[in-house]
C-alpha cells in the first residue's frame, strides 16, 4: 500500500509563489507516474501536471510557463513550484501516484492540500 504525504499549501497573494511537495512510501513498485491534480469548489478534479520516472512531464495548458514539476526518484518525491499564482489557481491540490506491479496499475491519492491565491 502506498502512502502519499503532501506539504506546502497555503495562502498567498496573486502573483506570488508556493511550492508543494509529495513523498511516496510503502511499496517498491511505486511510482511510475507522479503528479498533482486540483479541485476547486463546484468543479471537477482536473490535471495540473504529471511526471514519469524517466522525467517526462505533462502540464495543463492553464499552468504551462508558470508551474514546474520536478522529481527526486531516490526519495520518491515530487515538487510542484507554482509561480505567478492567480485567483483561479485556488483549489485543493491532490498528489497522485501510480504503481505498476505484475502488469497491474494502481492509482493512489494524497489527502489534499489547500492552495489559495487572493486577489
């Protein structure tokens, strides 16, 4: 069983920066892909960014050129650097990871961390 521990959320003024971290533990088969999703009140959960164990990244168009996702494979930890935050970035951010074991892919989610960018 994989555990994801998130940190780094908070309140910041629009234009400011925050850095989220997510550390995975509990399985040697984790994590082929890690990343972040977010969910704003009244909206569906949406992709923010993902990164593979090889370093390939995928970003939502809304965060490209502002957010940077990086990964430390030795620590099974990902970091989301969020710059130029906008009020529309306000949401609960969820860490995401997948494990691949004997051909079976399993998804895991963190508990969520609040990010608020005030105007």
